[in-house]
C-alpha cells in the first residue's frame, strides 16, 4: 500500500511538472528600460501598462520593468511619468518562450513652462 501511495505521488508530481513546463512554453516575457530622451538617464517610478491585459508595473531604480508569462500575441504598451509625455507602443509582439526587450525614451513635457 505504501508503494502505491508513493507511486501515485510521483505520477502527480511529474504530471504537474510537465503541465507547468508546457504552460511556460506557451508564454513569453516583455522586459524594458525607460530612459530620459536627452540625458539617457533611467526613469525610476514610471508606470508601464500592458493595455490588453490591464496590468501595470512600475520601473525600478534602474528604469527597468518586466511582464512575465505573457501569452503569445500582439500588445500595446502605455508608458507614463509625471512631467513627461505619455508614450504608447503598438504592435509589441510576444513569441512563445522568448523575451521581447524594449528600450524606450521619454521626452519631458515642456508645455506651460
């Protein structure tokens, strides 16, 4: 009986492992860095939204962000930060088991200055 329970646990474990591996192969990632256009300095605290999934992340102190496990397909990304012009990137294509890397420059919004 003990051997049967051990065997069932092993089968369940490997089934879960295979299912997880297959799921990971169906998705990709989007990584990026946001910098100020003129100085090329990273922008920490910018919001980056994956429009179709309605998911928003915030850039870290290096201006970096990541969206993990994104289903393969085409997406729009909206980037915003106070005192800078909002930027929208269309047709960001995510492929299975690949990472799409974006470096995006934001320009200061000088309107009213």
